[in-house]
C-alpha cells in the first residue's frame, strides 16, 4: 500500500507538471521554480508534512519535496541560530541533495560531450 500511495502522489505531481507544460507557455525552468516554491509555501502552511507522511517518497522526492526540505531546514536553523538561520538553514538541510546533483552533473559532463551540436 505504501508503494501505491507513493506512486499516486508522485504521478499526480508529474501529471500536473505535464499539463502545465502542455497548456501554458511557461518554460521548464519556471515550472521547476514554481514547484519548489509551492513546496515551501505548503510546508509553511503546515499542509505538506501530512502529505509527506501519507505518500512517503511520492511527496519527498519530487521538486515540491525539495522545497519542503528547504523550509524545514530554515525553520530548524532559525530556532537554533535566530535570523542567521534564514540564510544557512535551507542549504544545510539540502546539502546532500545539492552535492549529489552537482556530482551527477560533473560525472555526466565527463562521460558525454556537452555543448552545442551546430
């Protein structure tokens, strides 16, 4: 049942993204940013944690989950360090994911030949 809930939640998030791509003129970068911001806003309103508890990886792996992770890191860092936590909390909480993304990008660039094909 856990896998079904994760699949449904992640699938719905992806389907909404695909509908936005198909029906609007928004660029993928704006949609990506919108998803991250939506995760932050939903987390700030207290709505994302119950979804993450219910759907598991279906809610924490997509971009909205990244926004939720950033918001949680900021919340914890502000509680510990005061206003300095606004600047450090998000990066501290998401450091593992950011490091993995940068490492994957570097490895991919080393394996393949990135650049313009003109």
